[in-house]
């Protein structure tokens, strides 16, 4: 019995030596260059759904707020003045603020001047979901990062975790600040966090997100990143696009064209 | 033993009622916050955590520092700590209670607090923080109370308590490590995204906590004639000295990495705290004050002639405690939010209601501590 075990271990040792030699270490050693996979290719399998968005800032009209208005009406987002307690799902932000590491003094003038449309990135690796202590923020199978307003305890850990500033907190009762209530979508109470939901409620009915439908310049393309024949994939394949803060490993589902 | 908390001299009752008034004011302020929402605080969309979470972070350190008495006494059989180990454990109880209250008042929906237990989420560090903090509270109540009851009855503490005492040692380290992980694991918050955050937290905790204990011991000696012993105090100052030096060494490390690497994100947080950023410098005087009195106290602790002077020792302990309270209780938490993820600088200052609630919670901590110390000292005095 004891001998058997010893033999087995010996064989295992020898086998593993060869194993390492042929499959890994030696091979790697003789190759001249080894590239670290810093940014892995998207591991999406065929026929899976991952909703994504491309925002073409060359088509986005300066001063136009059609998409913002549509979204904020659709989702009963309160209009609270002042920076302290404002709630916003989609808004415009200066290029140097939205893309701090990509901005430089010689940036193209229009890019520098025209504010960028920003919203929740529905990251593939969302830090907000990672830190939420109650799963009130969670990622759906189709890639949408969603919130359960009834479970949120208002600890605001997700707001500290989000590297894009995409989340807002209801510091007070938001209802008096909703201009016109949309009865098709719930309002929130004080004390919970909220953010863009990629119009999950409209997608469920087969409709496009409110921001895309409201845009007259077709500067927003929305679709399934998992479908190689989708419009969004065609756009991504033919144009040069950027994601925000890729260096953080979050892998946003929102892409930009400048 | 609890009956000992119900007898005391006039000063004892004046102090108790003073604390009860502060607690009431804090409670009423909290009712206002509960009614209106966190709008009544100085927190904003950009600075989403303020003085509550900052106090929580600092007090976790005070709680963890009990281990600096438990290790020498129980592991190294350093008998001189015999009289004050209980003070450390009861300080931990009071500090952990305050931590929990500070997290509670920071919540937007406190009535849903049980969701953390109903939907346990192991990937969230907050879940683990809740777990280790409650565990630490139970451990310290248990160890402190059982050992004290044995003393009350004039018998040896039961053998079964030993494993719990030993368990409380790594547990103390865990509460501050996990608390550091709340911050150190967030992408895009450069001030916090540093591997030495947990070690730094521990170093500052092991300086601030024992400093508070020295102050409390000297106060008890003056007020009720409870003498912790000269040697115990001296040993504590040695602990404070080394922990404080390590803490400032870590702070220097942060400066080197941020400014020598010249990576803007890494520089911004520290730059905002110590030099101001884009015309915003609310915290600059605080941070320099903290640094100067901190280093000053290290000098006093370092030179035997100075630290043996009791008035200077008190100044040094007050200074290091205040210094680290500013560093961790203000700078670290607020600095992490500047600049915001969208590169804007929003400054924060607490509102009056926020300050009253904070004072109320500190008063609850002081109340619990007073009652526990009253019991402990009555028991200790009966035997001498």
C-alpha cells in the first residue's frame, strides 16, 4: 500500500515535470516576446445578449437636450437645482471631465468644446455591484446593471465605488421636484440611490431606449454587443471608438465616437 | 455587578446627566434628519460620505487598539497591564458601539438595515465589516465581563474564556483591515487605492487608542484614585511612540509614491489635502496642524526627560490623538472624494445637525464607557 502510494507520487512528479516543460514554462521561455493580456478580448459567446450603446459625438447637437428630457420624463427623475443634491441619469459633461486621461492641450477644438453625453456605463465588471451589501444593485444576464429601489439601504457605497460619477442619491423626497409624473414608471423615496437602467422597462416591451428614440440626429446607436450582425457591432467594427477609463478594468458597454 | 453603576457621588451623576442631555439633543437632531433626509447634512452628490463615516473609520481603530493591552498581558504575561486590560476591552466595547451607530445614522434607509443580513452578500466588504464588528463587540463584552465577574467573586477566570481572549487578538486586526478594505478596493479613488492603507490604519490605531487609554488612566487616577501603575503607563507610551513613528513613515511613503511617480490621479488627493487643489483648500490648515502636532508629540514621546513630565505626557497624548483623528477622521475620508470621478472639486463641511448627531453618538459612547468603567473600578477597588 505504502509502496504504491510512493510510486504514484513519483509518477505524478515526473509527469508534472514533463507537463510543465511541454505545455508552459519552456515554451514561454523560448518565445521571444510574451504579451500580457491586459485588456482581454471580449469573451462573449455567440447568441448571448449584452446590451450596449455607441454615442457619436460628431452627430450630437450642441445645446440639444432632447435625450436628457426624454429620459428624465420617462423615469420620473426629479429636477433639483444646485450641484449638491441633483439627480441625473444622463447628462452632458465637458470632454476633459468625462475623459480625463485622454484629454490633452491639443485636443480637437469641437471635442474640447462640445460637452459629452454621459450616463451609466453598464460595465461588464461593475464596481458598484461588487460593493453593494444587499444586492440592491445587480447585473442582469443581458449586461444591464440594475437597481432595486426597494432593497437599497442608502449606504452610498456604490457611489464611492462608481468611477464615473453615474449615480445619484435622493437626499430628500424627490416627488415634489418631478415636473410631470409619468405613471408608467415608479417614483423614488428619499434615501435611495438611482441611475440609468438602459430603459430595461422599454426593452421588455421591445422598444428602444428613450434617449435613442428622442434623438433626431441618430447620434445614439443601441443594440446587442453579442450579436455580430447587429448595427452596433457594425458601427464598432467600422469606426474608431473609445470607452471611458478602460484602465480600471470595468469594461463599459457605452462607446464614444469623436 | 451592574448595581455598581447606580451608586456614585455628585460628580458622577452630573456627568451622567450632562451626557444624557447631549444624547437627547443628538436624538432630536436625528429625528429631523430622519424626517427630511440626508439633505440636512453637508454631504453632496460628489462627497457622499462625511463626518459620520469618518468617525466610524477612526473609532474602528480605537476599538482595535485594545489588542495592544491584550497581547502583552495574555500572550507575554506582562502582569503590569493587569489593572488596565479591562479598561482597554471596555473602551473597545464603547468604540464598536459608536462605530455601529455612525454607520446607522449615515444610512438613507435605516429601517432597511436588516437587508444586510436578509440578503447576505459576501462580495461586499460592508457585509464583512458588519460581521467582524459585531463579532468583536461580542468578544470584548464576553472577555471583559467574564474576567471581571471572576475578580468580583474573588476566583480565577474560568478556563473556557482563554480561547475567546486569544481569538480576540487576530479579530482586532481583522476589524481594521476589513475597514481599510472598504476603501482600498475601489477603482478610481486614488487616495484610497493603496496597499498600505490597512497597515496605515493599524499603525494609526495603535497610536491613537493607547493615547486615549493613557489619558483615561490619568483622568481616573485624578478623579477616583484608580492608579494604573507608572510602569503600565510607560509601556503604553512606548507602544504609542513606535506606532506613531510607523504611521508617519507610512504617510511619507504615500507622498513619495504619489509625487515621484508624478501620476496626476495619485497626486490629486494628497495635493488637495496638503496644498489645495484648483483654489479649494478648506482642509489644508487641518492637515498641517495634524502633521505638526503629530510630529511634535513623537518628539515628546522620544525624549525620556520630556515624556516623564506628566503635563507634557498629557499634551503629547492629546496631540497624537487629535492629530490622528484629523488625519483619519477628516482627511482620509473626505480627501478620497476629491477630485470627484468627473474631476471636479466639491468641498464639504458638516451641518449643525450633523455635528449634533455626531456629538450625540460620542456622548452615547462616553455614557457606555463611564458605566462600564464605574463597574470595573468598583470591582477593582473592593479587592484592594
